[in-house]
C-alpha cells in the first residue's frame, strides 16, 4: 500500500502495517485501490448534506 509519511515522502508498506502507522501518526495519507481517498467526498446524489463515510477517508 502506498502511503505518505510526515516528511511528505512516499513509501510502500504492507496492508497489515496501516493501523499501527495511523495510530503512531507516522503517515498523513494512504492510497487504496482504485486511488487516493477523498478528504471531503462529494455528497451522495439526492442528499441535502454530505454524510461522512466512516473508514473511507485516507487523510489522517
């Protein structure tokens, strides 16, 4: 999995490491298939306000 570390350098880590990297605040974002998660995802069609989706934001 591709991650961006605190010093803005990209790194490739195993998926199982993601939780510990997030908890230790060693990364600022990560990339999932099919791409980088959005910081503020667009609202779902038909909704009046954006509804956050837990676990879909890749920005720490």
